[in-house]
């Protein structure tokens, strides 16, 4: 990794819907990951147009990402080209792996809980917000205000997050839970009924799309938008479900069925979405268009 660290990167907050900054990051991650070459700004504007983003809004989003240190800009005559900064690419690669691996298999549990204890001064609300959001994405939940617990969270990513957001006082523990009651029970930190309902809603929402996908009824332009949308919604599931051990979950837990829907849509639409990205990029730089690829849930570039 070059000298840039995660602490230097001001990634926009992830969200579903047509947020142009978030869409740009997703397009780089999903289709422009095997090259260090830069993309022309006009191509990025065209790609965002498929999502209903106006050229003015698209250019504004590109500029904001450059000012955040996420995109690196270079001029070539009257044209401007952008590539992902190495540190930002690394952070997005971690997120990609987390999203596509999520729910892939029952995770063995050694009975130990990872606990993060941290303190953030009242005048650093942005730091507090960032640490809570990022710990939640790793599978933590707050047992108390500054005490977060998870059965599976990755230790290295936890430490990296604490360091990157500027938390000055923190402790990370791996330990056995010997007693818990009331609000101190970590299982009570997650609303399992709400998580289960979210999975059922995901299945209901995307079963019709899946039928159209498997029936070959989705064109390349729709594939690009639909694939991006389903991944964004699946990412929201990653942020609310800590993947508790199966013996701690209600019978009939729908996570596996929901993942099957996500995987089939994301993987099946990959080639079609790639075609659309190539089409739009070829209008601005045919040689660069040949470098477009697409990912799958098994991380295999094709």
C-alpha cells in the first residue's frame, strides 16, 4: 500500500438509492478493478446517466470525491481522467469482500465474544458517528454506549477502524461471557424480529426480478442498474445482521434463502452489466473499454 492510509480517506456514507458519489464508487469496484488506468470524466457522467443522475449532479459528485481524496484527477488536453486512489481502493475492496462473502456459510463459533470499549469526547461527534457506523458494518452492536460486542468480527479490521477514525482511547477484548442480564445481555442488542423481517422483505422484493433474470428478460442497461441496486440493498443487510451462531437464532431463519436470491441476481447479471459499461465507455475511449470486467461472489474477475 502506498503512503495513503485509511485515515486519509473521506469516503462518503454508503446508502441505497441514486446517490451519485456512492454510485461512482460502486461502478469502480464492480467493473474497473483490474487496472490502474484512469477513466474519462465524460464516461463516468454517461454511466451515472443510466441511474437518472443529471450531468451537472454527476460532475459535482466526481469533484467532491476528488476533494475527499478518493479519486485522483489528471488532465490530458481538454479532457480530465479519474482513477481510484490506492487507499480508497483498498477500503472498497475490504467492503466488497465483506458484502459478497456475507452469509455464504454457517460460521463456526468458539463461544468467545469480541468486545470493543471506547471513549470519544463530546466535541468529536463525527468520530463517534463514524465508529458506530463502521463497527455496525463489521457485525457489532452496542450493549452500552461505549461498549460494542460481536461473535464474529474481524480483529484486524476492528483495530484498523479504531485507528483510522481517530479514536484515542479504546480496548479490544476476546472473552467468554459468564453472566448477562437485562440490557447487559449482548443478544438483546440486536432486534432479531426486525432482522428476520428485513430478510423476508428482501426475498419478497427481489423474487420477481430473479424470475425475470433467470428467464432472460433483462437487458444490459437494466442489468447495470438492477445489479447495483440489489447489491446496495444486500449491503444494508450486512450492516444489521451480526451472523449470530445458528443455535442462538429462531428456527427457519431466512438469511440463507435471501443470500441465494442476491447471489443469483448479482452473478447472473454480471456479464450483461459489463456489456453496458463497455458500451458507454467505448463512446468515449474504445481502448479503455476493453479493460472493463465484472466481479462475481466468488471474486473471480471475468
